[in-house]
C-alpha cells in the first residue's frame, strides 16, 4: 500500500491538498530550524573547507531519515503503543493528563524512550559545547582534532536527525490526517530540506561570527532537549510557549547586536 501511495498524485487536483502541502512545508521548515542550528554548531568544529560539505551531508541525512520513516509509517505509528507502565503520584496528575486518564499509571512507548534518549543527548552535547566555548582551547589542537573527527560529527548529526525526523514525521501524519498520502508528505519534506540547504550557509556563518548568538543557540538546544524529555515523560508543555520564548530571546539578541554594531565604529575611531 505504501509503494502504491508513492505513485499516487491524485491530490494534485485537490485544492485542500495544496493548502496542506504549503502548511506542512512551512511547519517542516520551522521544525527544521533547530536541526540547522545543531548541524551548524557541530560543523563549526571542522576545518573551514569541510564545513559546507558537513552541512550538506548532514541535511541530506536528515532528508534520508525522514523519507525512510515516511516509508515506514505503519511501524512509526506502532512506536506510540505503550510497552510498559509506571505509577505516578496524584500530585503530578495535573501535569500528566494521560496518567490521570489511566488511573495514575503512565505508559511508555518506544517513541517516548527515543525522545527521552534524544533529549538527554541534546542537553549533554549542548552543555559540552558551552563548556568548550567558555574554557577555550588552543586553535592548532582544535583544528587537528576537528580534522580527525569528521566521521564522528556525521554520526552525531545522524543520531539527532533521527530524533528530529521522528517527531517531524509523526507531526506530518497528524496534519495530513491520511497516512496513505506519502507522496504529499515526501514532497513537503524535499521542499523544506531544499530551503534549509539554501539557508544553512547563511545561518551557520551568522552563528559562527557571533559568539553570543552561538551561546544563545546552544541554550535553545538545551531547552529543546528538556522539552523532548518532558514530552517523553508526558508532561504537557505547549510548544507555542517554547517557540515564543526562543523568538523573543533571539529578537532581543539581534537588537543587542545592532546596538553593538552602531557603537563599534566610534570606538574604533578613538583607538
């Protein structure tokens, strides 16, 4: 059925399907921003001549992961079935509606375990990068290590791509509300990854040029990792709150950069 749906493009004649394609593409781009930031921070540890290659391979892995998961929709949806349960104290029921609905028992699925592990990995990796930036390292030592770690960077990108792709695919299936329209979802993924590939260079260069933005981006990744772990534990945290706080923080930082940029020429003149 999945193979047949790949060749099914009857939705092209449906105006509502085009609306769903546009909405899904925009959502995939928004959900992919954190992926671009994470890839940009990882490839920033590589030599200059390898960074573009690392970004392109990383985003290609992201597209490949999404395509594979879309071809395995039945399996993906089965990942949401609980495999074991744990009791939850009644004081936490307000934050865990699912536990309250099931008499205080909280079920965990493979999806929850993957999100839990992915959130922990994001927090660990982001904290490590913050420590690396604050402590500082000898440039020559860092360059020699980076040259030898290109494969390790790709492995880390692939790991986090799977986490982001899992959440992205489940969101896509929920939005389209028709698991058989795999071709529509694949088109949306290809368009969104194409846009991200075009924008990745500018985003990566901007993050690399401004240490304060890089630190803010790492803080965002810790926030996203915390949100993933909370989602795995079935804590209800509206994603709108997270995206708003990130957008507000970024806006404040951009204003700070603009103010610093205006005050820099006079300071240079005094020197």
